C-alpha cells in the first residue's frame, strides 16, 4: 500500500488527521528519506497540510483551492495528540461606529500608515472609527484529553461580560 492510498483510506473511514509516528508504525516507506519526500510531495500537492511538527491534516476536496483547512476542523485531534487541555471562546458584542473627529485626529498622529493612507484628512469618507460594547463571552472545554474526564474545574463553562 502506498502512503497516498493509506491517507485516502483514513479519510474515507473518518480519520482526517495523522501523525508521522502513525505512518512509521504502518511501515509504508522503506526509509526515513523516502517518507519525508512523500510527505513533502503530498503537502505541495495540497493533499495534506503539516499543521504542527509531525501532525498532518488531510485536506478535504472543498478546501483544496484554499490550500488549508480551518483550525476547528482538526483542533480536537491536535490537542489530543499533544495531550493538552484547551478551551474554545465565543464572543458576542455590539459594534458602535462613531464619528469622533478628536479620536480620528489622535489616531492619525500616532500612526504614520493611517496618516498617509487617509492623506492627513480625519474627515476622509473611508476613515471610520468604532468600538465594542456589551461584550459577552463563554469559554468552554470542548477537548477530550485523556485524564481530564474527572477534573470538574476544567469541564465547567466560564461566562463573562465586559
């Protein structure tokens, strides 16, 4: 069986990630150099992506043009591979656009890029300022890391408002 066939087989059976150790255990390549060459070729073909030292994600067809997959697609498997607990944070907020000339002027003084971009004109029609209010968030443990099943403090959701 070739490495590419092994990867296709994993994807078909619902395993979208793998580590280099799993490939070594499967014994698909006769040498380390051949393994590295094959992995490099598959990465350049956008068949897989090396998202962390020796941890690969099989790129689904609908992400091939993009060349990468969102972290939410593989974060659980990666954190389990690293044996690291993790939280996912969700935020919601109200965006308030405000036409405050004084704030715009201050930003222009502090940032040479903004100064050049808006031609030293705080009234430029594309120069908008905004701030967030009514910020609410929730941090949730979505990880399934071995050994943390009994830790109640890690399993509890954390709510906050700013």
